[in-house]
């Protein structure tokens, strides 16, 4: 199954997008040539980690490295706390 979309973009937005792509390409080539991945912007958070990025140990992104371990998501912690309260209250 295929999908087709029609996208309309103003000339100003097109120019801004082209400039962004050109700058990103130049930055990538410079980072690759100089072997300095820190010149590049950080990956999106969902992709940045030891499981999602083969360069995790080389890049060591500031603010994300080392990986902070988390025992559970906040919602899960709240749910478990409520379960404990209900169990202790009976």
C-alpha cells in the first residue's frame, strides 16, 4: 500500500530548510574529517543510549553520559505505592 501527500511550503520556509540541511551537512563532514562527533548536535533522546547508538561510548554526550539508571517509570512507582497503601490498609 502506498500513500501520497501533497506538501505546500513557502519560499521562505524552503530557503530556511535548505540552509539548515546545508549547514548540517557541512558540520557532519567537518566532524567526520576531524573525528570529533561532539561537533554534531545530540541525537534525539529516544535514540541516544547504549542500546540505540553504536557510538555511545565514543560520543559520551554531556548531560546524558553516564546513563542514569532508573528502577521504574514515575507512573509505575506511583501505582506500586498505591498498591502498597491498599495492601497495608486492609
